[in-house]
C-alpha cells in the first residue's frame, strides 16, 4: 500500500502558492516548504505504559526561503492563514533591511533549479493507525513479559515502537514536489544490575514501512538480552591497539561518525573538513566502498524522494575502492562550491535551518564469511553494541563507544568479555587497516543523528563485518 | 486554548492539562565575519494531555496520552484527535495517581534584563561580541550560530491550575580555529538566561586560547592510570549521576535504589563531601507545579527525590517537578594547585559522557594539558579517559574558583584520581 497524500497540504496549497507568488514578485529566488507530520510513540516498561504523539521532528508548518543581494533569509511558522501573508512578506523585507546595513553577506550564488514536478509515496504493509493502539500495546506487553521470564536477575525490560508519517510539499518557480513517507522502528532494552552499577542491553530494528516492523520485536528482545548478559560479564579492558572484528552495527557507527560527518560539504564551505583536501586520494583500504543516499538500494528511515531544499534524492558513492571520490551536499553549499547538490539538504523540522546531512550511509559488502574473519584473528576482540559516537571532520579523530568486545584467541571466541570500550585513533589509519569485509550486511535507523549537539534527523547506517586494527581504551 | 478546553469538556474528558507555548525567535548564522543566514520564526504550539480513569479487577488505573493540536486544525479535527486520545488512554494501564494541586498565578515575567529588547537587537549584541572576538589570522572564530528565543508558556488543567511565564533564552555555539602549526579547531556551546556579553566574550577568549594550545599539542597522554581535572560543562555532566539517580523516574522502577537519608556518596576518604542543590530555572514545572530551590545532597546524604506527580504519588512523596539546574557548594583547592599537582587537565573532549546507569564516564581527548614539576606546560591531544564514578566519588576534590551557566553554578574544576587513560605507550 502507498502512503496517501495529506489533506491538510492539499487544503493550504493555494495559500502557499499565493505566498510564493508574493515572494517571487520581490525576490530573485523564493521557495516554500510545507510539512504535515504525524509521529506516535509507544513504550512499555516497569514505569508503566506510554502512548504519546511525538513532535521531535515537527508537526505542521512552513518555511519561506528567499534570495536577494547575494544571500538568503528564511521565515518559519507552524500556521499560515491568508491574513498572515502580508506580515510574512514584511518580516523578510525587514530582515534584508536590518542585516543589509549591518553585516557583510557570505557570498552565495542563487539556486539553479531545473524544472521538476512529481508526487511520490513510499509503501508499507501494515498501517499502524489501522492496527490500533490496543494491538500495538498488546504486542509490546507480550514480548516484554516473555523476555522477563528469561532470567531472574533482570531489573526491567522496555519495549518500544515508533512510527512517523510525513508529507512534504515544495514549491518554487520551477518546482512542484510532493512526497508522502512512512517509517517505523521498534526496540527492546533489558536492564540488569551488577553490584551498584546498572547495565543495559539494546537491540532495535527499523524500516521504511509501517507496523510490519513489530514482527521483528521478538528477535530484538533476544538480541538485547544476549547483549545485557555480555555487558554484565564484561571486565575492564587493558588500553592498547587490538585486532578487531566489528559487527555491522559497529561498522555503521564507524561509517557514520568517523567518516560520514567529515564528507558533509557544508563543512567544506567553512574549511572545517579535512576531507576537502583529500578528494581523489586513498583514505581507506581498497576493499572499502562507501555510499550515502536517500535513494540507495538500502531502503530505511532516511529514504525519501526530495530533500528539504527541493533537490532530488540520490545514491552517492563517497569512497570507491579506498579512494575518496565525493562528498554529500545540500543546495546552498553546492552553489557556493560550484558542484551539484546530492539531495542531502535536511532540516530537523520545518522551523530549523538546512544543513548537509547524511541519510542511509554504509560500506558495501565484501567477500569474506564472518566466521572466517573471526578464525583469522590470533588475539583480538569482536566489538559489538555501539552506544555513541562523535564526529571530528577537521582532524579525523575517532570517538566511538561500544558496550563490550568479546575476546578472540587463536580464531575462537573465548567467552571472556571486556567493556565498556572507547575506540580512538585517526580515521584513515583505521580505514586503511581494514583487511577483511564480510559478504553479509546489516543496517539500522532506530536513532537520530545530530550535527554537533543539535539538529536531530533520522538516519540509518550499517554495512558488513569488518576486520581492522583499532586503538581501544 | 478556550476552544480546546471547551471541546475537551464536550467530549466528557474529566481530567486534562493543556499547555500553550508561543515562541518568537531570531537566529543568525555566521561563517567567519560574514553573515551566512538570518532566520526568523513564530511558533504557536499547543499540546493536551488527556487522562482517563478506569477500573479492572478492583484496581483503579489512570491512563493518559498527549496530543499536539496545531492552530491550523479545524474544530472537527480537534474533536477527532481528542476522541482518539481518549480511546488510546484506555490501554495505558498505569496505577491511579493524583494530579498536582491547583495553582493559579499571574504571568511571571522573564527575569532577564534584556526582556524589553527586541530579539533582533539582542542577536545583534551577541553578534558584535562574536565578530570582535579575534584579531589575528592564525587563531580566529571560524563560524558561529546565535539563537535568541522568547517563549510564553501557559499551563491550564482540569483541577483549576492556570499558570504562565515568559522566558528569554540565549543559546549558541562557535568553532574556534587555529591554522598553525597544525590546523585544528575547538567547538564551544553557550546557554544563558540573560544577555551577558562579558560571559560570552570570556567564552570566546577561552575558545581561542584553547585552540592555540591544541594547534601545538603533540601526541596523546601516556597510557595508564592518573589523576585528571575536569572543568565547566564536563564537571556538570559528571554531576548528572546524582541528579538522575535521585529522580523518581529512576527510583520508582528500581533502577536506582537510593533512599532519603542514605549516604549515597559513600565513604569520603581523600575527597570532599558533596553539597548539591536543585535550582529553579522556571517558576513552574511542565505540570504547573511551583518550583523552588531544594537541597539534593547534604554532605553526600540524599535529601530530595525529585520528579513528576505520577511517580511522586506512587512513592508517597511530594511532587517537585523536573529540574534543569544544579548548584554545588564545595571547593577546597585552588585551580592552580590542581594543575601544579601533575594531574592531566582534560580541557575538551569530542563528547564527554557520564553513563548514569553504570557510573562510567568517558571521552576522547581533543585537548589535554599537563604541568610538570618545573611548571612546564605540555599540550596533548588524542587518547581517551575511561573511569567509573562509583568507586571514585569519595576522592573528588573541587576548586575554589567558580563557574556558572544556565544549568550549573559551582566549582570550576574537579580533581579525580585513578582514572584510566588510553594513550601513547
């Protein structure tokens, strides 16, 4: 089934068009982006049951963007009535007057748009709105109760389900685009106690789709429980450099945090990314190919048809067999850099600024079997359960954290576990040390990605198992 | 709001809370000295929490759901959303609890001295400070984002509560860059409840000073165990361990076993006893509960369990509302003495994190400073710290010098012994 169009956006379209016409009379370039977002979150744990609408990624609203005298200005609101149009026009006019005399503008060519018009929708199997609150809560309760039977040491288990249906309408002089998208995710978190410390085990699944994702919740629960048991058994690690096998989840964190943020080309504009000077050079082992895009073959929570500047989604090869070939780019940065936008201009919600953002980001698969990769390690760790990561585009320093690593000796898992573990080092050193890549891949988009400490957007990341040398602490 | 309340009553919803937040904002984005983008926004956000009481097998329950009611919704759409929320609440099988007592108050004005200024003027004042913070081509402000917001919040509920307040919020971030001898950067955030150009100026100067140090930093600190110094925001992050574990949201489900009167800091050996307070940033909580300053820890002993009405009812304690700000009254050692002790000063991390569940704190070092016995300063970068607060909390020593931002008032620095460093061999 396809996600249906928004009746609200259909209703306000004439008003948005009227606003756009008013802006186009005054400005060299103008566009209007309007959204209608429905997001609902469900969770069950020892604290109780929770059903709530969620406004993390916005609700209804619009942003008007205009270009004049070498720069852009934007105005956002969450409601547009006919009588508001003069005040929106006046506010933007006032902006250019106030800032024009006071500040020099960062040079920016106007957007160049080829004509484009479409209305597209993603598909889903089960509509969570039709499945209903009662059935969703029943499923979360039953998986939780089943999970808690597994072990008496458990303090709690949380089961969660979220879905979002969003509709976006982009209007400019040459573009009229509409998209209707639904994605969902589910997760299980087990909590156990080890003396005064609480440890947790987490597993999640996500998809471009609807409530069908709930079928994966029992598997998430089993994996989360397994992770908790490992975390509870973990011993402190001796800092040093180790031969590591990374699970697809850890690979995803390295792809996203260690390298992905560094090829967001709005950072090139600010001279904040080392990658700017490395295009065409080897940055990784020749086994590595990395991609990002809302139109990649890996459909997940960050798949869409056009970005928040009205540029079509794409499938960008970032690293081709070890060589950095391209960054990803929003429209304004692309104009400044003289390159083509890649459809990566995204806003946290309609009232936030556009930045270059990742979408679905991953290493492509290799040829090795995961079991052969483990068998090839004389002394090392199988790193699992990523917990957090932070980017460093300027200096390519790594900060990634995982809950634990399972010890490998003479090609076998010994049963010993170490954790929590911080991965550090220099990104190209890690990527160039990759010596094996598995033929199986995994990806997930259960969380959100920030730019620095804010501007959260849904992303997915992943890839194959990789073998690399990594400094751990 | 009146229309929504009348529709709630018409739908037979007997217990509800409606919150309206009207926000006006000006945002300025700069790349070096040039304006990248000015943004303006006006948001009118209304949410309603709908409570439904029901009984099953002789047990009373109170379910609730929250819905967002945009100003563009028609009366028919609002009615439908209320009906759906009422239905959903019947599956939220949470034990019955009392809602907060009725509170009525005139609108509490913003306490900021800039409350009468137009937001664009406040943003311009911040921009003046940022654009004049650097004076040479080697170390400078690479980019900055300035956010000025004024929000009026009104909370009305079915028990008769009707409170409102206005808050000014000044937030932002900047990146300081130094191009020689190494091309490096330092990221900094700031958050104030008032226009404070001097505080921002000092933050910018500190950012530029630190990025100069990072530009000449050589290598990671030596691997092994050593004493570290944490400052400012990282010290505040460490204290999250205490604010989170004393929250009813962690105590009710049994994640935290802390009890009032318990010495949660444990035996204090070489360190200082903790005296922490919960400080108000707003006059009312999100449930309309009047907020006041409360002692959290007195000499390491837990004095307050804080949180919302539901968990407070379950635990049989007074609901306090949620707190964003902490004050720590401690400090016996000068910051200079800490540095002279040979401890590694962790100036900045890529992302310093305190795991309140297991007590671990960790982060990758972007800049660390170490002073040797002769007073020579070495700047270091790379490697990571990885420690656990639980066995170390009796050994914390705080600086006499103070630090203040929108979420913390207290010692500028803390000295923590026996922290594991992953660094050079």
